[in-house]
C-alpha cells in the first residue's frame, strides 16, 4: 500500500483534507498528515518511509530528500516550486510537480484587496482614490496575471501587461495592452502587480531603476515572492517619494526598517495568504492527490517540473 505524507506548515482547510482522504482511500493508499510543524526534525522523521509527498511552501531541501528513502514523487500544491531543491530530487529520481492555476483566483482576488486598501489609505478615515481609470501593469502574464487583468476590467482600470513569454496577439485578443519592456510598463502604470516566479533570473529584478520610472503616485503589489524585489532599491524609493506604496503578501527581509521609517506607506501579510482560501485549498489539494495517483498507477508525468 503506497504511503502519502501531506506536510503542511500552513494547513489546508478541513474540506480539502476531506477531499484528499477520499481520493487516497479510493486508491487504497495510506495517508498521513504533518500539519503546523515548527521543527524541521519533525519533517525529516515523517518523510522517512513515504512514497509520495504533498507540500505547500514547505522547504524541501537536500537533507529532507536524503531522509526520504522511499520517495518517488513530490507535489507542490500550488504554483511556485522555488521551495524545492529540484536538483537534489532529480539526483534521486524523484519526480517533482506543481498544480498550476489551481490557486490562481485566490491570489488574484487578494491583489484587489490590497489595491483597494492602498487606494483608501488603509481605511484611515481620510479621502482616498478610486481604481477606475487608473493604469494597472501586470508584470508576468501567467495564470494569476490573467485573472488579475480580467477582474481589473470590471473595475474599469486601464490594463497593460509585460511578459516576454506571451505574444502580442494573445494579450490583445484578451483586451490587454501589450507592452514590450519592463521599463515601458513601469513608466506607464500607477499600480504594478507582480506575478513573476522566483528563479535565478528574476532575483532582485524589480530594482530601483525600474521603480523610479513609475508615476509620482505609485504602488507595487507583490503577491509573487519577496526575492524578486531588490530591497535596497525599495527602501531608497520609499525614502525619496511621498506617494510610493508597497503592499506585499509576505514580509520582506527589511520589514522592520520599513515599519520604522515609512508609516502608512506599506502593508505586509503576517503569513503568505494569497492562496489561503478554502476554494484554493480544495482545488490545489485535490489536484495534487489525483496527480499522485495518476503518477503511481499510470506513470503520468503531466505537470512534472524537473524534467
Ligand atoms: C503558490 O506558489 O502557489 C503560492 O505562493 C501559494 O503558496 P502557499 O501554498 O504556501 O499558500
């Protein structure tokens, strides 16, 4: 009987757990849970004998992989897999997958929660602004970026996107202004929503040179990864500009300095919350469970990211 471990420092909603249990009991698999753990040692112990692993942002490094003697597949229930050491997994012939698109709507909705909070001065009683007719730039037009664009049209924002991997025709067919360079996007847009994956090439990509191109009243919404922002550049622009705001679904490393110096110009979620809805949990958890069964039963490698 294959053994599956669901290791989630940030647990799934109850309904998602129910769904996971249903899929694995039907397949005749044994499923174990390690939730809200605080010590890596608990994860190291729990992975020892399992064949399959479902995770979220849980860090799966070489040490974890070396402890997992029977492991054949890791599924990151979510989009970004920068938390998994792909090379270490590949070295052990472990397949790594993600579940693209399954939590995209939840993240996109949070973008608007944050933009409205910024526009209304965090609801402090002073007059704010509206989103209507404002320019929104979407940096990376993938699953989340596309939904953000779609919702923004409902707000009657002027929507533009830059993504070197998406062509003009695709964006224009979807009614989005095609932008050819990051510089052009940042120059044009008051709001920028980040949807870049975190890889070597995107590390600190959002730097001072880009940020300074933004209009006088500007806001960056980061529901991607803290690593894509050059924090030195961010601190510099926040210091220089009266009306520059930063809203982020994760605390940057320089959070304490921002909190001390730039009151009213920032917001950070205490924990990554973009995908933390019941619906997204159900979608991603069920997709992950099905992918494991299809892989172990039929060798289906759709969504493998370490080819
Ligand atoms: C993702 O990459 O899918 C999101 O960042 C969600 O991360 P989470 O599963 O830790 O909420």
